[in-house]
């Protein structure tokens, strides 16, 4: 039973690390001007909103992983 719990923790930690890497990549790329994209002023608010949604989704994944790790440790 412990090996299954350990495998679950390892898998969730891997997903959290991938989510963190993806988040850092998105944040870094948002700072780099991309000449291939032409942002109109009308679309800027939508682009910022989408980036904020993606960041919040990553944070939810990381918080969920932390809650799961806490649950596994206490049970």
C-alpha cells in the first residue's frame, strides 16, 4: 500500500514540477516581445485576462498537489 501512495506522490510532484516549469516559461515569454504576434489595443485586455487565467490554473494545480501531499502524510 505504501508503494502505491509513494507512486502517487511522485506522480503528483512530477505534474507540479511540469506545471511550475510551464508557468515560468509563460511568464518569461510574456516579457519577451514577439514580433510574429500583432496585438491590437482591443485584444490586449483579452490576452492579459487569458494569461491571468492560465497562471491561476497553475496555482490551483500546485495548491491541489500540496493538499494531496498533506492528506497522504496525515493518513
